[in-house]
C-alpha cells in the first residue's frame, strides 16, 4: 500500500470520486456536494487558512494503484485546549484494518510534526455543524452537511485507540400526532399568558433586515461562551444571506421580552432531500434538478439548526413557551408541509438541551461519536466538559 499527498487537480477529483465508488451500492448514502467538500480545503473559501490554520489530505493506493482510502488532517487556529489538539476528518476506507491504521498513522505523524499532542476525529476543518462525528447508530440518510459512514468504521477508530470525547445525539419527532410533556405545557402557558412576552416568526423586511441582528444578540449571550467566539453583525448577515435560497420564513422563530429578543430557533427545510438527486454536482443540470424537485417534490422534513435562550431567561419556561406558541401558529395545522423535525446534533455535554428535547417527546434518532486520541498513551483521558 502507498500513501500519496493530494496536490494535483486529478488527485483532488479522486479524493471526491473514491467515496462515490465506495458507497455506490449503499442506498442510504447521499453524495455531498463536491463544492462543499472542496470549499473546506480551498484557502479562498475557508478563512481559517488566513488565520493560521493548516490542512493536509492523502489518498491510499493498493498494489494495483487503485484508491482504497483517504483522510485529511487539520490544525484549527481557534481550538484552545489543555494540550495542542489537531483533527482528522473526511476518512473513508475499504473494510481493511491495516489500511485504516495506515491512514490514521499518516494523519497522526503530520499532526505530531506540527506540535500537536492529541487528535480529534472524525471532524471538520471548520465549525461543528458540518462533517462532524462518526455515525454509530441510526444509519438513515444523512442530513445536509452531516457525515454518513459504514458501520465498520467504529471498530477501526476504537481498535486504533481513539476514545469517545463526546456523543452527538440527533433527536427526531413527528410534527403532528405527538403531544408535549405536561409540565412543559404548564410552564409554557404561564409565559404565554404574560403580555410582556411575544413569540413570532420572521417575514418581510423583518426577516431580511432585523433577524440577523436579533440572532446575533441572543447567540452572543446564550452560546458565545460555550463556543469560544462571538458573532458580528456581518457574520450573521452573511449566514442569513446564504440560507436565503432555501429559507422558509415560517421556520425562523424568535421570542421577545418587552420588545427585546431573548430566544430563537432556526430551522430550514432538509435540503438533502433535494440534493440526493444531483449526485454531488451543482452545475447547470444539477441546479435544474434541484429546482424541479424543490417545486414538485419539496422536502417534508425540517431540520433544527440552532436553539438559544439568553441566560437571564433560561429555566423560566421561555423554551417551552416558544415551542408551544410555534405549534399553535403552524405545526398543528394540516396545511403545514413538514411532517417530521430533526434537531441538529446535541452533544451529551449539553444536558439542558437534551432535557428540552425529551420534554418535546422527541427521541434519539441518530448517534455520532467524536473521538480523541492522546499521543502520550500514559496521559489521563478527559471527556468534553459538561455545559453548566
């Protein structure tokens, strides 16, 4: 077997195509958009390169010169850990432990040469909402920008010595036909009955002009401390601009107290239900296919991207009230086109959000693992800290 670093245009294409060949008989796999994968490794698209980040990727060839595996390794400039920690990702391999271990060894050797003392995987050279974790349970088709892999990958990671750093749970519930926890309803009604609170979806100019500002204000109070960074208005405006082609205003919902934003949940139609028809190619033909199915075969699943409540209102029923108000406005009506909702993964380090999902009578639908491997095998292993 031979490892080669990806450098030429043909090797970049092969990095994409080997995965397509590997999964060609797997009905649950949905090919990611080529541009999304390539964007991770393009310094013009991925700002982390300009901030000092680094990325390498490799192909593994067999004795006949056929590609049998791939992997990438990353130095993320914003990771602040007790020990310098890099990442492995975009791992694909035939069912051969020797081949898998050679790929892991290659990534580890490069990370070690860069001064890293540990590596997480499989992860993304970017944010945690994309290409993060190894699927270990619930092998249904993936949501957009989420990984799907063969079940034998789990044994590769764990036999090599990776340990579970945290588990990622994707919760799912039908939009209709399932009730809510009784205590949740009681808390919600108390808040909804208070005229100082207001819950509404975004539409018209408020969606395009004010929603990014509302989102930034709530996110920076609710999430920035945990995620290690605050958002600027420019970043949130760009995020909403990118979502615009697939955005449904009914799925963008905010809570207010005396006119000030205090909570949100951001959902989108699950667009992998459309991208599965384009085979990774968003060229002219791919765009036509996308538009055709968007009109005549639209998504019936909504994907919950992010949910937040400012700390001053956490645990006071605002979460429950926002969900119940939304249910009354949209979800309970037969005309609502979305039949199920999946919440973008929630780490087992976030028990508060897990409880919210349980109160919704949502069930764990998929489980991913994020693993960590310490280069010093005698060093004590610590799991991801719990969000308090």
